[in-house]
C-alpha cells in the first residue's frame, strides 16, 4: 500500500537523476508532452495542465 505523501520516485526506487534520464518530449498543437521513453504507453491523464515555470 502506498501513502498519499509517497512520490512515484520513492516507490520506484529511482533517484531523480535516473528518472529524468528516461524522459523525452514532443510538441503537440504548441504544447509540450513529456513521457517516459522506457514505457511510452504509460499515460497519465489530468483534468488541468500546469506550466513547468509554475512548478519550478
């Protein structure tokens, strides 16, 4: 069972640097889509989008 405060990286055992190495991106209608290159069929759906600048 996972706890609400667990991050996906905590559960996977990956360090942030290792996780970032597998992230790739493409443009779609002027938006950037980030995805895991090792598992490109694993999608996360969200009802709203945020800018990376808002999270930095």
